[in-house]
C-alpha cells in the first residue's frame, strides 16, 4: 500500500513547504487568503462557454508559486490528480449540449465540449490557487486568517480537524490495507466481502485514534484555538498585494486578455 | 510543597460496556517522588493514568492534584500541572513540524511568541533533539519521537510527569538514553511500565495494581522480592534481580 502512504506523505509535504521563507511566505496570511478568494470568484464568474479568457489567469498561480519557491512539478502533479473529478462533473455536457459553437475546418465543436473544457480549466485554476495558498501559507495559518477575517471559530476548528482527520484516516487505512494484502497472498483475498468489515473496522480504529490525538491536544491545554508562530500584521505591503492582484483580476475579467494578446501579436506581424 | 501532591481516593471506573477497570483505588504520591504503577495487562494502569489529567470521569471517588480537587473548573490548571506522555508517540505528535508540536502547549497557555520560541529551544536541547526542530515528526525514529513527545510536555513546565510505558518499543540504546533523561528530571514522576528493570532503576516506590485494586504499595525492592505477590499479579522479578541464566550465579 505504498500508494496510500505515499499520497499522505505527499500531502504532508505541502504543509512543510509552508515553513519556507520567501516574499510570499512573509506576507500576512489574510492578504493571501483574500487574494485567492477574489481570484476564485473572478474565475468562477465567467459564463459557461468562456474558454480563452481564462488562460491569462494562469499568471496568478504561476507568479505566486515561483515567488514562493514551490516546486512546479509537485504542484502540477497535485492538480492533475483532481482533473478526473472535474471531467466527471462536465462529461455529460457534450451529450446534452450539441449546439454548434465553432467550426475549425472539418471539425465542429459543440457548446457542450466548450463548457466541459471550461469546467476543467476553471478547476485547474481554482484548485491550483488553493494548493498554492496552502503551500505558501500552511493550513493552520489559512484557518487562522479565515477566523481573523470573521469566519466563526466553530467553522475554522472543524476545518482544521477535518484536515487532520484526512491523515489519521489514510494512515490507518494504509495499515489495514497492508495487513489484508499481506494475508491474501497476492490473490484477491476474500474479495469484496472482506471490504465491509475492513471499512467498519477502519472507522472504529480511526475514531479511537482521533480520540487519543484529541486527548493529547486537551492534555496540552487545547481550548479550540490554534496558534501559529508567524507574527504578521496587515500593513501596506499586504494592502498593495491584495489591491494589485484584484486590479489585475478585474481587468482580465473585463477584457479578454488572450484575444487582446492575439490582436497585439497579429498587429505586430502585419 | 503540598501543591505537588497527587491524591486518589476510592476511585472507581466502569467502562460503558460494563468492564470494571478500577474497583477501588486509593493512593497518595508526594512531591518529588518517582513512582511506578505496574500490573498485568488489563489491571487498570492506563485507566488510572487517564484519570490523573481528567480525561476520564470516575464513576465514584475523588482525585486531588495539589490543592485542587479535579473538577471541570480546575481542569485547565490541572492539565498544565500534570504533563502526560502517551504510550504511542504518534498520538502525541500531530503538528507539521517538531517545533510546532512542542510550541502547541505553550501557545495554548497564552505565552507570547518570543517566550514560546525560547521555551521550545530550551526543552528540545534538554531532551537532545534541538537538531530536529524543523523536521516533520513522522520522519523521526522511535527514540527521537519519544524524546520529542516528552519535550512537548516539558514545554508546559509541568510539576508532575505522567508517562505511559515510556520505554516500550525503544532499542536498548534509545532506552538507556531515555532513562538517563528521566533520571535527571526533578519532577514528581509517575510511570506505568512492563519494563521492570527500568522500574528498579528509576523508581523508589512501586504500586501494584491487580484487577482494579491496589494490591501492594511500597519500596520497589521490597515489592520485587515478594515472590508470592508477583506470581499472584502475573508479574515476575526484573531480569537484573534474577540470577545469571547461563552460569546460574546469583540464584
């Protein structure tokens, strides 16, 4: 079960990246959370057939990831993992929406295909931005920022526990699955029948383990508040960061950046 | 120094499934004592420990830590006073880095960031883990994890250290290292353990639990010389008190 173990370690790596020190890391978490929110809202606000206008938005994740020294290959791999989910959401569009949209030579592209591609592209952008946000801020600080921005504490603590529970669940899952695999001697074991009790067992085990971890937290004075060692304030730098990026997003939302670039290039060539 | 006393009176704990873990346990532990709580599996050791920092609620009986009875109101203060190190270090370490884990307690105490940083540095040096500060806990070895787990508790400056099976799963070197560390602590120490040789070395006093009651309570060497008691409680003499298995000397 190296795959499950590996996936967990890979996810933990994201948290470790957040301990780095760069221009982006040093910004107050609230600035990064706000900018990412504006980014996501702008990207999502396009109409469903919009495709080309979304491309210029890659500037935000690319610039943030490179200024934050995040390993590009790692982030890309993480994003690729969610594409199938996005495809499932959009895969019925080409079947139901057969209205002709563009014709390129002999190929006719229907609105369904465009909207499906648009869904995938938006997922890549928004999920990528969220991954990068965690990578340059850390999940703990993101939750802390959300709280300082007015999100109710109950909600942020739930979010944090949910995040922690992913690790507990996958670690226990990997152990149970390893035990099953080792005793099934390369065959299917008892097949599907063995998965029922395995999953039930897993639930109880993770529950007990989560209780022990909660106990360790309580023993160290946990009262529903998480603290991070980063001390930062919302200063001019942060204001400039949020305002600057928001302005870029609004301009890209109003003007189709890709077409504008295209016109510029063809203008220069002609 | 009455504020470091642990006093347990007629403690009874019955789990929801009807298992009687503690029938009637009474004991008093004084400031600076190093006490081992031993017993067979299922004797009630871990249940007793979980009562000491208020994680479990007793069916009947009373616990006093220092001048406070253990109640919902005194719980935060008691949890700071009683530092609990769990058997499985993986349950204790849950933050992304060693630093964050050790800082978790002091932050909850409301200490300012600089003070927290100083404390973390000091306790990590104390347990010999200063070089691990920025590492993720899941990449550490068993011995390192244990030392960091102890540091997470020390950083809250507890008066009483409670440890469940501190040496379990450690290699001989890591075990020695840990025992050396524990010997130097000036805290009141309460251990549960099946490592009876460690008990002989570190604890002057031993309490034997058997089927949820205190079967014996006295100086460690006296307890381990009572063969009938040990047999009844499914225990045996520590290896260091048994004769040489090869030449038979000392039997």
